């Protein structure tokens, strides 16, 4: 199983340009309008350039986030889980 590390929790406007397409794609998949001041957590799967944005305006539960990652054969690192615990239900 791969590890999902937290890259950053930041506003969309501060997401680096090379990661921004992942954020835009996830917003499209979720059918949400993307606002520049929306808070987003960006995860990266260890040893890859696969980024997973998690929108914190209407955050998922920790259980549903972990289920989503499990479908991608990944788990949160303990550090990422602790940081996200302050933002997700």
C-alpha cells in the first residue's frame, strides 16, 4: 500500500501551477465551482506525481477520505491524518 503525504493546506490561489490542473480536474469531477479563496488540502502519493486535492469548504469525513485513498491502494501518513483531522469531520 502506498502512503499519501500532505503537501499543503492552502487557498486555491496559492496552489503551485504544476499542481493546479489536479485541483481543477477534481473540482470538475465533484461538480463544484472553484473559488480562489477556497481552502484545499493537497495530498501526494509517495514516489509519484499523483496529487489528490481535498476541498475543505464541504470536507469529507475522515472515513470517506480513507475509503477513497484505499481504492487507489493508498493510506494517509500519520502526519497527514493529524493535520487533516483539524479540517475534516
